[in-house]
């Protein structure tokens, strides 16, 4: 069996050694005679798996005891409503920055619960840049300031953490979590759908400053109430046990790679290689302001888009999969999360060079 290089934006490629370990432990987890999938979430064995995953995540991301770490379900999208329901408290408005499709989805959902103030938007410029923070029309009355540090579809990534003053800063880190060091203490809440840098889809990791717990609106569904989830160790109901276990294996793998600092250096190198190639080869183009180019998701277009299908077909023949851009934007996109080996990026660049030579 040979593994392809899978450039999917999510669910995304996982480290091969993690999948191999999961395979080896599939039928009998450490002499228990059962798979993790079959274990009671209340069993000592699973509680150990769950606690170890949280501890490793805390260590990797530098999360202090001032924060609760929650392993929730429903993906990142469910957080678009969970956040306003929990964080508005007595307030009625929240600030949002609009930098792409995921920001827009978060904004649309928040509007069901809050007066949403879009403090800045790069929509007019086709979401090719991040508006200068000096121009943001923030309000000190806002319950929180929400932004999307990495726009997975557009390939646009902040190179700074916004200063939100005393207003809690909320970040959708779905596609950038654990890809480079981040100072968690600057945030009120961080959330990330797991299926890019953490593990299987469905699971969503929420890191919330403890003073923000306990403010949920009365009508908040119990399963969306951060306080309830925190009080019950993310086991108010049956959690996504197998996804949690796999996330734990990914955290162990990340630690063995040298943690997020080492990962950040590798990720920078992988992304720079690909952007450098795109910039010098006139057959390809990337539309994003170079300062804000994503390290994780790299969209690019071909000089002649009638060649898109041929490009994808040739890529598939070389085991380079899922390079089509998001259906809403077209073109191509290479998602190169932590688990994409540098050799995968090299193979992609080699293919792009060969294709341009042949068809350019
Ligand atoms: C930045 C960002 N936010 C939210 C989501 C939605 O995640 P989910 O499908 O887990 O709801 C995605 C998914 O790709 C994403 O990239």
C-alpha cells in the first residue's frame, strides 16, 4: 500500500505514525481486550486517555490554569452560535472582523443573537489582505471581538494578534491551531475544529478563560453551555471518545517533533518554498498580499484555467490529491498542515514545474 500526499483542507492528512499506532491498538488497547471505540467514557482507561490528551495540549500550546480546555462536538461551526450564547452576558453587541468566508459564516450566525458590529472588512479587495488595525471601528461596549486568524478558503492569515484592550478576544483557530507558537494569554477564547491539525472531524477544542464561564443565556442548550461542559470534564454526555483519543496521539506526535516552535519553523519553510515557486513561475499566481499569506492553505491559479482539469488529473496520477480550490472560489489550493511532510510539498512543486513546462 502506498500513501498519497493528501492536500485536502479538512478532513486533512494525519501523521502516518499516528494512523499506524491507531491501527495497532484498534482491537486491543494495551491489554484491555477492547478498542478505545468500545470503552466506556467513564472507565479509568478512557479517563486516562482523555486527561493525557488535555495535559499534552496544555503543554504544547502553553495553556495556563486560568483557562479551561473543552473537548466539544459539532465542529467549529457549532461554536459560531455557542460563542454569542455564552459570552454576551448582559451585553447586546459583539465586534467581528470580516476577512473571508469563515468570518462571514461566524458573523451570520452571531447575528441571530447579537447586534454584530463588523469593525473592519477586506471584502471589497476580494479578501486579499487584512485591514490595518488602526482603522478598526471597535467598541469598548462589545461583549467580545471575534476574528479568524487563518481563512482556510482564501489562504489569508494574520501575522499579528489584534489588541482588543479589555474586551475578550475570540479566535477561530480551526486551520492554524498548533501550527506555530501563539500566546494564549492574549485570548479570552480560542476554538478549533479538529480535522486539520488535531485529529478527526466533529471534535472541536475550546480553550476558554475561566472568568468567561458562567455567563450563558438562559435559553442556551445545555450541551452548548461552556460552564456545564467544563464542570463535567467535557463528559456531560458521551463525548467523541475515539476522536479525543486520536487527538491525543497527534499531540504526542507533535511533542516528538519538537512541539509548536519546531513545527512553526517547518511550516514556514514549507510555505515559503511553495510561494517562492509560484512567484517565480509565471504560469501560476497567488492573489494574497504577501504579508498575509497563509502558511497552511495556499491557493493558486493557473495562467489558463481551461487546464485545471488536466492539472488535477496529472496530479492525481502522481498521488497528489485534493488540490482543487474550494467550490466557492475555484482554482487550486494546497493545504499543507503539520502532518504534510516537506517531501509532499517538494513533490507538488516538482509536478507544478513539469506541468508548466509541458503546457505553459
Ligand atoms: C476557519 C474555519 N472555521 C470553521 C470551519 C468549520 O468547521 P466545521 O466543519 O468543523 O464546522 C472551518 C472548516 O473548514 C474552518 O476552516
